[in-house]
């Protein structure tokens, strides 16, 4: 019975956090950068804390949260002005 409650609770939290993820990713400009960075740090922290509870549903939820968090952090580090590409090869 305890495992069923954990699965239901983590599934509900996962749906809520995925809505927050998609809200942050669909923002524009500086708001997207700041929201993605802050929410990415929160998601990664929640994922790491979930490893304290050593049950399969909670640890798998923690792994998903860490993946969400790292993806959000990487999206938050994206440049705003992409007109200048540093890594473009120019043949002379």
C-alpha cells in the first residue's frame, strides 16, 4: 500500500513539474534565461534530495527531475543574440 501511495504522489508531482518545465521553456528572451536557470537549479536540487529516500519510485522520480533540471540549465545558458557565431569556419 505504501508503494502505491508513493507512485501516485510522484506521478502527480511529475505532472506538475513538467507543466512548470514547459512554461519556462516557452518563455522568450531574458525571462526565459532567468526562469530556466532558476527552475533548473530547483529541479536538480529536488532530484538530488529524492535520492535520500531509497525506494524505487522516488529514486526514479529523482532521476527524471535531475534530467529536467540539467536540460533547463542548459537552455538558460543559451545566447540571446545569435547573429555572431564564434565557431563558424572562414576560409581565407
